[in-house]
C-alpha cells in the first residue's frame, strides 16, 4: 500500500506517547464515503484490473471533460444541444421511483423517459465523488472510475486524533467501481429501468510489495447505492428503505442443457437478469438489441497476481498460445421458448456457434449469477 514515509519522523514522538498511553483498537466504519476521497493516481489501479475497453464506443458530441462534475456543470450552463438543465428536470414526487426485484437482483423503475433520467443519474455519480470512465448514452451504459471508499480506513486512535489535519496520510486498501445501465421500460411508455452493479478491488501483500486483485461483488453495497440513488431522484430516506423492504422476491431459476441455458422466466424477465449477470461476470456490454434478443459483449482475459488466480476462460485450450491475451467478442442470444421459459445461447461475433467448451463455460458463469 502506498504510504507517505516522509511524514513518519514527524509523527514518531506522537505515536510513542499515544501507544504508551493506550492500545490501538481498530474499528471499521462501514459507512460509504467516496466524496471525500482524494485524487488517486490512475496507475495505482493497474490496467489488468480494468474490464472496460480502451477502444470504447465514441459517442458523437461526447467529451471526456464532461465526465467530471465541474465539466458537466459547465456544459449544462452553456445549454448545448442535448443537454438538460437539472434545476428544471427534477423528479419531484416520491411515487416516480420504485424498486423491482427478481431473485437476488434489484433494479429501479422511474416514471420518466431515459432522456430525463440520464443526466440525473450522471450527476448523482459525480456528486457522490466518482469520475466516469464510460458515459455512453446511446448504448445506455455509465461506468465509474475506480474510487476509494474512505470509510474503509481503520478508525484507530491515531487517525481519529490526526485525521482532520493529515487525512491525506491514510489511504483505503479497497477500491470500488459501479456500472449503471439504463433501458426503456418494455411495458410502460415513457419510463426507465436502472440497473446497477458493483466491482471491487483490494490490496493484498505479495512478498515485500502490495498488489491489487479483484474482490467479490458486494450485493449490500449495490443495495445501498440504489437507496442513495432513489433519495437523489426524489424519495426520502424512509421511503427508499420502505421501497426496498416491500420489493417482492421471485426466485430465479435456470438449468444448463448442453449448449443452452434454459431460464424459467419469460423473455423480458430473462433479459433483465441476463444483463445484470453479464455486468457482474466481467463482460463489457458493448451494445444490445432487445427486439432480436441479443447482447453484444466483449471479454478481455484478466492478468492476475498469481498463477492460481486466473480468469475463468484462461484454462480453455481454445484460448492458449498467442491468442490468449486478445479481447473476445460474443453475442449472447435469448429466444422465447415454450411454457413461459427462455433459452440463452452463445454465438461468436459473426453470429455463428462457438466451440462447445467455450459455450458451456460462459453459460456456467451466467448460471451462477442467475441462481
């Protein structure tokens, strides 16, 4: 972990007195505190742990400088075509937002069109302390940069005493990023569905150094950020909690049948759940066509910190050799089937069948997320 060693001599005397007086008891504050996070050198999170593509889609009229709060507010003030004045586009009443739930997956439905909701969600992330890596309105995907959660820093006596004056001395050992996907609600004109997924990284010791590696997705953190988003969109904190509590649970169910994944859900339910499963599985959703039942996804083999910590596709013979480090494009195809079920299959970038080993491996990953 990065530390500011030049400050150690200055703190030495204080630490001796403090440690003599009483022992240090670490207490972790599980609040979420991204907004106070100081600037992070982009190299601190290695490119290996970034699943977003470098050759992302370029949206006409888009600008990287608008992915900061200051830049976005300047763009809003100029009134450029396609921009929205947030003060005029507020979602004012609580019943405009509700939580939907299927199995362990939750998402929001907002009674407003995507064009209205998009700038609100974007400003939510910027004001929460995040920068945006992906801001692709045409595809409906917004993804934050890696950001540290300052609440994950141990709250020991030394930090409680010196924290206000020397807060920059401490850094969190975890980083988080979030992907938000906005879609037109299929059965309600003028409404938007918002899907949110989390990815995490943590520093672990490797010999005398510290390295970054992925940590598991945190469902509780996803729920917390959905709550905060609901409050930002107009609900009170009590209303947001009540929405989460009354969201009805419907158990998701799926089974792998050779090279097909059969989901015991209708097409629309399966479509939502598959999108969330892809987001959580490390795929980059480049585009989608709901009418054709297609997700266009990309997978980049992950470089990991140890030989026994490889990506889930790295063990396939089909991927070995010079091709192993190349990004792979797939189509995830959903088809309505009998008895109110949906079949999911894997195709290559040209819509042709992939080798059985690759298909089964990908479908197994989706199956784990759909259970």
